[in-house]
């Protein structure tokens, strides 16, 4: 993008989207970038259908070493205590630029999204902290109690709230997960990668050594495409609502 295009996107309140993910071992048949690549490819597909601003993806979330140790496997884990201040700085810059319709999508561990996991919690907390800090810097202390915010609850009910400037969403909603249950490098994720990023799948490298990837042998492009359709609709819905 050029600066005039950035200004146009701000003036039109075009959605800004960030793929948030990790690098994590996903068996021998999948790239370690699965959790990020799925979101990256989804946003690229959606960009062809509606105006959005796509920021460079962030791969360096808190993957943990719960699946496999990192040695010779490719997993990268950045502690959430490092992620949170980084996210604050990122959101500070996006708000300073002028964006007010910011959306972060994450696939990693989003089966626990309602409770939160280290990566998404770090970005959620940073979003709230930076929104408060930004408004206070612009309006001073006591901003919420000022008469200019007398319609706050009414505006909030209508979806017009500064706390909707930055939103963190799961790549797959609860409804989508119910239809296509999440796994790790098994039938579901392997099928998704076949549909979204086929060059990062190689069943010729498959190993049945790990329990969590055994169901990958059942993966299919048809399954992946059916899931892709509902996932893209979910993301487009979040972007079009602006909240």
C-alpha cells in the first residue's frame, strides 16, 4: 500500500486484519507454520471478495512445548510476558496511524478461546490496555465521565464503542468447531491445509508414530473445502460487522 491508500482505508473505516499464530510441530506431514498459514491464506482469499487491509502475519506466539520439544522439530515458543508488551506497542501504532476497525484472527489453541490461552490472552489484554491508554491520552483523565460520553451505553449497545476498535477472534467459531472438531495434525487440520495451503502438506512424509496425527490418514480435500466455506463466511461476517 501507498500512503494515500492508507489514508483512504482510514477514511472508509476499512477492516484491518492480522494473522496471529505460532510455529509448532504438526507431525512429519505438515509444516510447523500450520496455525498461522491457515489464517494467512484465508485472509488472502477474503481480500479478493471485500476490501480489507492485511498486515504482515505474526508467527511468534506462545506455542508451548506441550506437543514436542523444539530440538530438530521447529517449534518456537515466545513467553506471553514478552508478547503482551509487544502487542501493546503494535496496537499503539495502529491507533496512532488512525485505524479503528482492527481484527486479529488466531487458530492456535482456539478450542479454548472463551477461556483464553497465552497467545490470545496476551493480545486481548494489550488491546484493552492500549485502548484505555489511547483514549485517556487523547481526552485526559475523567474522559468517560465527561458529558461528551453521555451516550456511551446507547452507542455501546449499537456496536459503536472504542472497545470495538480492536477485536481478537478465533479462526473457527464455536459453531464451526462443532461441525468440524479441532484436532492437532489429524484429519481436520490436515484437511484444512489441503484446502488452504496444499503445498505445506505432504502425506508421503506421514508417520503414525504420534497418537495425535493418526487420523490424518482420513484427511481429504473435500472435507477441507467444506470447512473452508464456513470458516471464510465466519471471518467475513466478523470483518463486515466491524466488531
